[in-house]
């Protein structure tokens, strides 16, 4: 009797594994092959300045990556309660507190003007994740085992239908996104360049150098806020007239925001972090006057102007206002501002364009011919494998009977 039960359980488990495997295989086979536009640097006679008209009294501090207890504690973040997250970030002076649970839109604080629906999409081995801001529903589709650029583009396109903003999460972590991906992927809004796990500066410069107006966000991505090292280190500072979801999303979309790497001391208490956050430097101006980029802050700092391929164009030190004359060869220029205590601000770039809003880039399109060809090959190979397995099983049973 016990043997029969174990045999039944074993067969049931085997059938379940085979069913899951079949679903995953079908999901992979359904992905189309994409034709990607050739990458071209930004070009044009005009300069797009995402900070045009910004008001220095309207800076709002945000974090869009922190996980809470979800899915019965199966995912990272199981030690964080919603209230604990909200209390800690409120104490540190954050205006927007986004809880990015895995594959789940957290509704804590729903109804408050500052509430923005967010979640982190993805369960792939390589951590090819996306941060969805202004999310309407969860996309359950993903490619858990392997993702080439076609699979990544397909997920982005599906996410676009139900989310206002798509940010590629921590690209450098396990190389979930490669440098090559940054040259070709389309239809996303920005990159989580700053994350407590990784800084993906090279990925950002690669995207910008190939004509993708990818704006920057920075997040803690904390999983255990009982450890003060996991909160208050990296954030996004947004210039919005009001702390409402509509204003925050609109400013992020236009690039009227920057990321801050706040000076960090290991095991620093939250009380000390609060003092530091209360005295964060203020960006007072980012202007383009004729051919000159002018960046000003409220205290002396060191400035680095970065251009095409991530190359350093100019430095200024011990000044509260720095200028850079944009050269004809400059396709974009972004600014890094380092303050004496070690805090660094990463500003979005000013870019060349011809008056067309820069987010309107050529999109990757489905290559119908190659998609059909590959699906025919997959079907033929799959049929061959199934036939071989069936014949092998059939012959084994016939041999055993004889």
C-alpha cells in the first residue's frame, strides 16, 4: 500500500514538473524575434534641458525600491513591515515612499496624494528586473531561465501596456542587462543607476551614447531595515510642484529629477542619518544659455561634466556654480556634483535634438520572417525530441513484456 502511494506521488510530481516545463517552453517559443534600430548618438541643433523651468523650492525626495513582507515571507523583504518602512523613510524626510514588492502592487498608503503604485517585476535567475511606477496591474509573464535581448524587449513591450514608467533595475547586478543591451533596447523610460547593491554608471552612459534618453533613478533596494545600512543611502530627488502621483510621474518622465548617493558611514544610526538628510545640498539652477550649460548648488562642491562614451569633459572644484561650453561634438552632457562630505548628485543629461521630444525614439519591431522561421525550427526539433522519447519508451515497454 505504501509503495503504491509513493509511486502515485512520484508520478504526480513528475507530471507536475513536466507540465510546468511545457508551460515554460511554450512561453519561450511565443517570444518573437525583434529587429532593432541601429544605434545613433543624439543629434540636432537644439539642446533639450530636462530641468528647464525647474523651481529649486520644489525638490521632493523619493525611494522607489524597498521590499516588505509579501507572499507569506517567501521573498526578500520578509523582515520589513509596511509601517516600519513608512516610519523610517518619513523620519528621514522622504516625500514619496515607494514599496516595490516582487510581483505585487503594495496598496499601503493607497488614498494618500503621494501614493504611487509600484512593483518590481521579474523572477529570472539573472535578476533581469524592472521597476514599474504608476502600475495598474502585475504582468506574470517572464523568462526565468535565460533571456537574450529579444526576451528582454518582449517583456518591456508587455509591461508598457499597464505601467506609466519602466525603469531597468540594477543592470550590473548579475549582469541582468549587458552593456550591449543598452545600445539596442527600446520602449523603457530610464535606468536604476544607483542601487545599494550596484552602481550601473557604465550602462547609463552606453544608453545615452547610443541615443536612448534614459533618465536616472537611485534607490536603497532595502530588504532588512533593522540594519541602518540598508536605508537612506541612495535616493531620487524630483522637481515637482506638488507631491502627487501625477506630478511625480510627469517630472520623472521629463527627466526633471536626479539621483543622490548620500554620504555613507557603515552602521550609522538612523538619528545621524536624519541630520544628514535634513541638510542635503540643494540644486538651485540647471540652465542652458546659448551653448553653455550652467549648474549651481547652494554650497561649494566639485563638478564633473561627462559626455559621449562616458568621457570626462571638464572639472571644476570648490565652487557653487560651474559652467561648461557645449561643443559641436557633444551629443549629451551630464553632470556629477560631489560635496565635501562625500555626497554625490548624478544629474540627468542635456542632449542634442531637433525639437522632437527626445523620448520618441525609433522602436524595436517584430521581424515576422525570422520569427516564423525560428518557430518552424522549434516545432520540428520539438517534434523530433518527443518522437524519440515516445519510441524509446515504447520499445522499453515492449522489451519488458517480452
